[in-house]
């Protein structure tokens, strides 16, 4: 059974000093699978960390389809 997870992904681009971190929500089987899904979605040089499993309400709020294993959505990042 798939679940929704909140994940952060950090990408370090060659030649850049500061890595970029982005929050994602993903559909996966477990925490480890969520990290693999997120890192694969972002691409090369990505490192992912699962923050927590989403509640049913959060899954609906983000429009996640739990039947769609491997789907991911990037969340907005505030720049103040």
C-alpha cells in the first residue's frame, strides 16, 4: 500500500558552493522508498531525507493519488 511522505531533497551542483534544498511530497511504499523516489525525480547529485508520513488530510490537500507510486510534487519555497 502506498502512502504520502514529506521529503526534502538537497542538490549540490558541481562548481556551486551552496547546495539547493527543496521540499517535495511523494507517493511511496515506505520512508526509504520515498527517498529513492524523490532523489530520482530531482536527478543527479541529489540527496533526499524523509521528514514524515503525511496525514490523510494532507494527501488530499496536495492532490496525491496513492495509486500512482513514484509521483512527486515540489512544494513552493519562500524567499524572503
